[in-house]
């Protein structure tokens, strides 16, 4: 048994209907049609979702730390992983190249 899509199908207007819609929109000062430059500048909503992309992208790795180290950082509260990262970055910065 096939499942029917629950999404409503989109019915596009005919060219004649589109002309009527556009003419009505042009008469309304609060509902002007978008210009071609405005349409080109539009971004799909999907690309705007989520956290902004960081310029400082981090890498996902699997590392084993001693229980004492993890317990210490977890005891500092929420954000312990970021603090651990900061401590490691500071250590790396102090090392001679």
C-alpha cells in the first residue's frame, strides 16, 4: 500500500494569472513585487539555520585523558570543554617553536 504525501501540492499560476497578480501588487504600495536584484540576493532559509560558521573551525578527535584531569575540568561547571581547550591552547602558545 502506497502512502500519500501529506504536503499540499503547489499550483503555479498561469502566465495570465501571474500578470493579474503582478498588476494588483503594483497598485498596492505596501506589497510591491521584488526587484530582480532583491531576488538574486535572497538566501534559502536552510542556509540561515543553526550556529554561524566559525572562522576558527575545530576538529573532532577522540582523546583519552586521566580521570583526575576530566574530574577537575568538569568540576569547574558548564563550559568545561571550552576551558580545557583554552588551557591547552595557552600551553601550546608558551612552547618554543
